[in-house]
C-alpha cells in the first residue's frame, strides 16, 4: 500500500509567491533584494546583485556575487563536494569569524551546467548556520537541513525538506 500523498499548496496571501509556482527544472534569476550573511557579528557577504534559484516546492536559494564575499573569512572545505542534476558539481567552503567556524557552510559552482553559467563563482550560504537577511528581514532556513533555501514571509509553502517530503 502506497502512503504517499501529494502536497497541497498553502493559500497565497497578497504580496506572496507560492513555491509551487516555481518551475522544474529550476530557473535562475537576479534578486531584487539585498542579501546579507553574518557570523559571530562579522559580515561574511553583503550584496545587491545576488542571484536566486527557484525550484518547485523549494524556497529560493540565494547566490552572492563573488566580489561581495569577504574572502578573508572563507576558505575551501577539504574534499567535500556534491552533484546537482541541474547545476552540476558543487564545491564547499568553510567560514570563520572570531572563535566560530562553520565547516562546509557555503557552496559554489566553478563550472555550472548549461543554463546556470551565470552562477559561476557565486556563493550560497546555509541560512541555518548564519544570520541571514533579505533587505532587513531575518531569514529562516528551509526545513530538513539538506537544502539551502531561504524562507521569508513573502513565500507560501509547504516547503520540501521536512519529514514526509522526500518524494515531492
């Protein structure tokens, strides 16, 4: 007996967008919002030229322009990588500020797949590991810890990542 149930999109309030209207395969677009990432009171990234990836059932993942990352606080992670069926081979980054260190807390695509070439060199951060803001709004992490989506009040879910959502 199959216990899988199709998700039911949440109602969309005025000023919101539904993650169920996002495409699959995902779409890459420029963000219109200021993206800020902090760790232990230090600014790691601050950008008004970030990109966002939109994929069905996921809150957007934000990729910061490489010129807007404080590279003195970011270093390559040893031997960690992953593969995305849409974007290609990812490399990971460790981030440190003060006495705080986040292993593999950020990732990027050096040579993204066709259709995502603009992502080259941009860096995404797991919002569960940092203090992240879009404009002045605090960001919540996408449920589940695996994905790097940024949840804000202008999104309607439900969002992939939590228990029972693997098959979405």
